[in-house]
C-alpha cells in the first residue's frame, strides 16, 4: 500500500482560502458576530435580545427591554471594543441598539 503524501498546507489555511474564494466571509462574520454577542453579554442580556444583524460594519441589536437598551447605550464604545476583541478583528465599527 502506497503512503499518501501531505500536500504541505495546513487545513486552516486551506479553509481560509476556500472561504475567500467562495466569498463566504461575510456570512461567517455575521454568525461570528452573533456568537460573540451571546458569549459576551451572557444570559441576562440574551434573554432580552430578539435579533442581531451585522450589516456592513454596523451591528444592529434588537432588545425587548427599553431599560436594558438605555443601560447598554451608555457603554456602546466598550461593547464594540469587546466584540472586536472576541472576534479577533475590527469587524464592527458601530453598534445600534433598537
């Protein structure tokens, strides 16, 4: 039985290339942004989060609590920094709470 030779590129590099070639980055970024919000905000905020949408560089988050919306509104800059840190890149420039 002949042994198969390794082509030399790591799987992660191959996946990145596939994603870029097939223009899937935006979709993956949207999913990652949702997951980052859920992870960073915890159950308390997630229970009141009704929708999360990443459009261009703006993250739109719909909340069912006006009180929570007001509270989070005071820390938007910090939240954007934390989300980008979690995502490992400057994906979000603006946060809109509605």
